[in-house]
C-alpha cells in the first residue's frame, strides 16, 4: 500500500520532538508499506541524529515558483504556507497514495492529494496548534483555533500525541475516529544502559537540550540565563552547580549562550542519550501548551528525572508524572535543585512503569487498519 505523508519539514535528521514523533510513526508502518514523506520547507544547514533504521523516503514538494538558487531569499512564512501550490500543482498532482497523512498546517495539501486519489485522509496531531501559537504570543491563534476545529470533522481519522489532546479532539470529532498514539522512542539511544558522558563529578550537573532556534526553547534559554542563573548566583550555588546545554539549531546571538561563563555549551551532539545519562537532573522550563514534550520521555527512558513546568506536565501520560518535579517559576526550580544537592540524588523512573507504558503504545498500523476497514475507498493497484 502506498502512503503519502505531508509535513512542514524533513524529519531526517532528527532534531526536534516533532521529527522524532513522525519518524517513529512512519517507521512503524514502513516495513509493510511504501511510504514517502513530502515536506514543504527545507533547511540546508539542518543537523541532528540519523536513526539506524529509516523505513521511508523523503521528498521536497517542488514548484516552478521556487528555484534552488533563490530558496534562501524566500520568507519562512512563504516556505511553510506554500501559497505557490494554489497556482502550481504539477508536483502534488502526480503523488499516488492509498492513504494520505497530514498535519494541521499541511491539511489543504493533504486534502487535495486525498481527493485526487479518492483515498482516506488522516490528521496527525503533534500538538494543538492554536495553543502553541498562543503560548508563543502569536496573534494568529484565534483564526487558527477556528480553522483547526473546522478540519477535525473533515478527515477520516485523527491521531493525538497526548491524552489531553485526545480529550480536546473528541469535542470536535467523532470519538471513534480519534486515536491516542503516544510517542515511541529509539530504544537504542534512550535507555538507562549505555555510555554516560562525563561532565565532571565536582558539581551537580544540570542539563537543558532541544532545538535551540525554536521559540519555546529560546524562551527557555532566556529563563535559564536571565532568571535561574542569577538566582543560583545570589544563593551562592554556582560553585556547586554546572549548567550544561546542547542542541541543534543556533541560539539567538543576543543571548550570548556560547560566551556565557556560567554555561557549558556543547552544541550539537551525536548521541543525546549519552549526555542525558551523564547528567544529574534535566531542566525543561518550556511554557507552550499542547502535545507531549518528547524530550521528557527521552529523559525518563534514560532513567533520569527532570524539572518541568505545569504546561509540560499536562501532556505527560499520568503514569509518568510521578517521576518528574513540577514547578512553575525559578524559585521552584531552585527548591528542587537544593533538594537534590542535599539528598545527593534525584527521582528515578521505574523500569516496570516504562515497560508498561511501552506495551500499551498503539501503532500507526492500527490506525491504517481502522481507516481502511471503515471506508469504502478503492485501493490503487500500483499501491498494493
């Protein structure tokens, strides 16, 4: 069967939670189906982790209006919104698919391909987009809220990354069409066993990581630099604590993260699991709502704990919330850091709980089976 996945970016190499989630979903169905992920926006400088196994192909959605030589001059909004596809559908009109996957932003492209192929359309929800926009301070969250609700009833199935998003989605779509698909992870990377990076044993090693050029992570960097570090300094704790940061993407120059003497900046790393295992406590001071912050699952799968905000905790499976510290402001983060310094250890995840969580993970194959068994669509012979 041929599956066409439509997304904003190429998820390979993996450098964000969305990349990780899409890669896992497509890999899970790629052994038995022919999968191609078509993406709208590309970055020549993207770096990250390349999984050992990739069961799908990727292809950039071309247009006669966008030439390679001029690509770098095109605004990010244009690259993501792709208004050129209203006038040039020569590329997407040739895409053959028995099932089409899309997200909220790429819905109109997915809908066109779905209609042309007379094939079902599945909406992949990494998060609730309007909530993310609102958290980022965007004025577009209100029209997005209306638009997002309108498309829930126009697709044949919806997958959600968190139970909170599932509960939200069934308010606007038929409950039987909504499927909670919690993220799976690369167990070769995110495991409590394996090498641990040596940050040094002279201090408590705190760690923040992520795609450092994304709005939510930029705000987290500002929190660490402008609020947490000054508070640690005021309490004379910087002699006992080391702030370590790694990630893909280039942080804003005005933050001067790389030059800050109180930050051990590592840049891009090949094996994030190794660095997570080497840290004592991970910081996730992220404020945007919706979805599941996959890095927290990565931390818990590595047997470590994290200090997270209430917004981050809201997207975690209930059975995993007991293994993180939930704090809202820098004083709460300081309280936990002092507690860990005093006890010489932080919370640890239960391997039994992790195994139970993994055993309950639904796969994308289950969703495809549901869609094809509940829709009278004609399967293209080429796709069999």
